[in-house]
C-alpha cells in the first residue's frame, strides 16, 4: 500500500457477494465505528431524502456498503443510490439481490441522465420502466431498466462544486520528496475534465468498450475557462488537476490560448498521450499557460509491445516529446507497465534500460510500474488469441466481473521481475544509480539489454 498509488492486488474482482456480506455482518471494528459516526453526523446535518455514494475503486466498496448500512439502520426512509467507476466497470451484469438490502438503486456510467430520470420517477413523474441505466430489486429479483435516451452533452453538464466541503482540512501525504511524485498527495487540487472519454480509444489494455472511455465528447475552450473561473471564485484555489484519460492536444492548445486571452493565471497538470502533436512550440505554449507537469503512458518501453498495445507511439517519439516538455520547464511522469501478454524477460530488461536512459537524459522525472491486468472490457480480454494468451474461466457469481486471469505461453514470473523494476525506479526517481547496469537490480540472472546504451541520446539528436 502506498499513499500516492493503488497496489496491484489490494482488492480484486469479487464474483460472489458472500465475503462482503460476511464482513458487513461481523462485529464492528474501530474503523467501522468511526465511519458510522461520521455517516450519522453527515445525515443529521443535511437531513437528506436521497444519498448518492460514488465508489471509484474496489478498495472503497466495503466502506460504501457500511455507510449505506448505517443510513438504512438510522434513517430507513432515505433512498440510497450507488454509482461510480467501480460500479461502471465491475457491476454491469449485477444479479445479486442482497446488494439492495443496502442500496435502493444502482446506476451505470455518467450519472446526470440516470439520476434525473430517477428523481422524476421518485416524484411520480416517470414510470419505473423508463429509468435510465438503473438496477433495482423487484419481487426479490434484480431488474435492469434502460430507456434509450441520449446523455447530456459535456458542454452542458455544468461546473463541479466543492460547496460545503472542508477544503482547509485536506491532509498532505508524502512518500518521497520527488517533486513530480508529490503532486498526487501533497496538498489539494481542483479537479477538472476537459473532455469526456478518450479521443484515441485504441489501447488494447484499456476498457475502450465502456462509455467513460469510448464516448468522446469535448467542450469548447470558452466553456472550460468559464468553469475554471467559477471554481477559483468558489474555492479560492488556482491549482487544477486535469483528470482526463488523455487530454487532447488540440483542446489543450485552445485552452492555453483562452487562458492567455483572459490573462488568467493558474497552475495545472494532467494526463496526455506522448504523441508527436506535442511539439516543442506547443510544450512552451502550455507551460506559459500554467502547465507545471504532465503524465502519460509509456507502458512497456518496447516498440514491439507498444505496437501490440496499439498505443500509436514509439519509444523514440516518447523520448522527444517528454524532453520537449522538460526543456519547457514541465515535470514529466511516465506510467509504466509490466506483465503484458507475450512480454519476455528480455523485453522487461530492455524496457528497464530504456527507462534508465529516459531518466538519465532528463526526459522524465517520475514514474509508476503497474502490473498488467486483463479485463473483460478491454480488447485483450475480448480477443485473447490476437495477443497470444488463453483466458481462464471466470468464477461463477452474481456480483463483480472485471479481472480475467490468463495463461501466457512465455511462462515468465512477472512478480519477481516487478520487485526489481520498482527498486530500480525508486532509485532513478532520486537521481541515483543512473549509470548502473540494469541487470544488477534483478535477483536472478537475466540477459544483457539488446538496447544500445546511448539509444535515447541518439533519438533526441535525430540520429536513430
């Protein structure tokens, strides 16, 4: 467990509701009691008719059900509704009636339209049959209702609000002094999305079949800066974290131009694809508009695997883009991956050598290594033969469905390799051991890198 990232196996898909039901029926712990008290205080203070609980990750599920359980015990007439990222990915085939002992409704994907429809239904203005992307329990069985209605355009969804939240009480948590690494948890950032979904939506490891990735819908720069001004006025904070899957370069350019036109001074950072549209000129323009850092997916630093992933970038291109950002004074974080289908020990050693050179050449300043997970909504999970793997059967159950175990013919022990990758990366982020042979990080004997020792340097000078 770390403060600034989720662990690879902190919580996995639960096909059966039984473990959660058992935990919720167990005697209360100190944490449970504290959570109950906080939930009661919030309900007493607000006196709501409806409580919406958004669950982003599997690690948040237990707490969400404990909160709902508390509300049902002290305020049985309050309607409870479950939604959020976890629900959208793992509960799309929900068939477990016991979930509705805690939640009256469960909604999928963007919340605006399902909730407006639900409010109309609860007010007697819409029949239950016309709910939108909503599960509920009917005569002891789970039913799914989905009247086909268009979602609200991203330009019209409105501005996020933090009204009533104790913004001055956020904790700053640090697990290292690396300045890029600190951005996730050192202080608080206003969250803003510049576009709904991903404009690329091709990466084979990603849930591209789901709405939050697959339905791209951008807002104009004018609307975005209107929202920025409104948020600054409300919160008093001028720092923004753009939470897009990958912010489109065209939209970011327009955003920078609009910020300059209004002479608005903010600081911002966000996630991008390391594509060639990010020229040195654009990087400087974004830096002038307040961009202080960017993060992006290098994944497995291997041209063969990047092509298999359909990332649409090469290692050399990533080097040039990241260096352009660094030269513009912008910090760069790389999301890295290991354990992708057909990835060999040689691929892993070569990838680490690329990463070492990217740090040594000042292209990136920070990174995370994540273990690849195959999901049912990704191209890998839907077309495993194309990626040289065989999926194992999903466990039977009526609850979560997302992670899929698979058999990779390479037979590589990625867990052992992962320890070496994270140890090396930790040192690189402190600026040390950058000249050390990458093989020294591994406990077992591994092959020498096939990557030339000055490959990235040559790519930056245009020689590769």
